[in-house]
């Protein structure tokens, strides 16, 4: 549980029973509104540049957004033999779409974001993140991802769950029933990925998440990436599939990625190969 304080000079996110906080010194408040679903704020900060908050929780910053978005896009793209159809649930900032459109083999990308205001605000204040939304392969849908996933069977090659914390309207994205619907919507070689919080501060929640995944998918793995703006920096990501092993890169894609990774800020194939070698505490919490 977190408590968030937005003052005149500092924004602080408190967590771990309110005993720990991450704070950012504010230059100015660029945007603030209450949408149908949540409060949306954009801050200009001294330390991380522009910072997007949803219901007072840090989501995206100029400083580190590339880590999250690159791993979510390029990890599955380098494992799957041929991605045609991608679904992203949440992710209204557009950063994951930006990474997937770099892969020419992909024919269709559906971005399902329930709150259209997140998309519009991101277009204004995070134009680099949203640059991929204009790609002709991208369909932007302002719908409930929980309901949308039920309308597709054996269709998507990759599904990314890029949601806020499991509270209120996002709670349906964290149930075992939902993961089963995701599995049904995936093709036989399908891959699902999601962010899974910090193992030091949300041990019980992470364990439950991975237990639910293992009840649905035969392959469940976890890896980490540093997220400067998130609680504790040490951030975990879940990989689940119907059979594809995440440490085995598709050899036919290596020449393409060799060129592409020169223009990326975080992802490269050497990092990918080692990312799933996780620490003991990470193994203990996730069971991976």
C-alpha cells in the first residue's frame, strides 16, 4: 500500500508500511485533471524530467522509460519465431507500442487503454513515447481490456499487460481467471508478459501473481530491470508462455537485432541472455 504526497516543491511516494519514500523535487506542475477513471498529473522535475502520475503513483518518466518499454517489446520479439498480432492492455503512454513497431514482421498491434485521457495527455507531454501510435499497424481502442480479451481466441502471438496497481478498475487484470482468458487468446506459441513489482516491498503480492501464472502456463520465468522512479528501483517482470523458453533467442532474428540494438538505450541480446539468471531472493519470492 502506498501513500502519495504532492506538495509545492516535492512529490513523495511512500510505501512499505509508509516507512520508505521516493521523492522528486518539482520544477512545475504541467498538468492535473480528474478523468472518469483516475487522477492524472504530469510534473516537470529536476531529477527525472517529466513524470506521469496516475492516482498519485509514478508511471513514466523521461529519465528511465526506455528500460521498461524496451524489455516489454524486444524480449518477446526476440523469442517468438514470427509475431503477427500483438495486444497491449493498458500502456496508454504508448512506449511499448513504440518498441514493437520497430519490428517489420508484426502486422497488427492493438492497444487497449480504458482511459482515453491517459493517451491524450501522453501525446502532449511524452511525444517520444507516443510516436509509434501513428503507425498504420496500430489500433488504439479505449475499452476495458478485461472484456476485450474475452472476444479473441487463439489470435494474438504476444500479449503485454501494462497496467496500474491492482486496485479499483485495474483489479480485474490480476486474477487467475483473467490469465486464463489471456491464454485462450494466445496462439500455440503465444507469450504473455507483465510487470510484477519489487520483491523487497510486495513479497506476498508477487508470490500470488506467479502462483496464478503457474496454474495457467507451462513456462513461467522472471527477470529484472532497474526502474529509477518505482519503489526500490529493483523491478521484476513476468514472462509466461505455452512452450517457448525465454533464454533461447530466435536465430533468424539475430542479424536484424544486431543492427537495431545499436539504437536502443537498454536492451541488447547479451543482456537478454543473462537477464533470467536471478538472485536467490528473486527465486524465493517468485518461485522461478
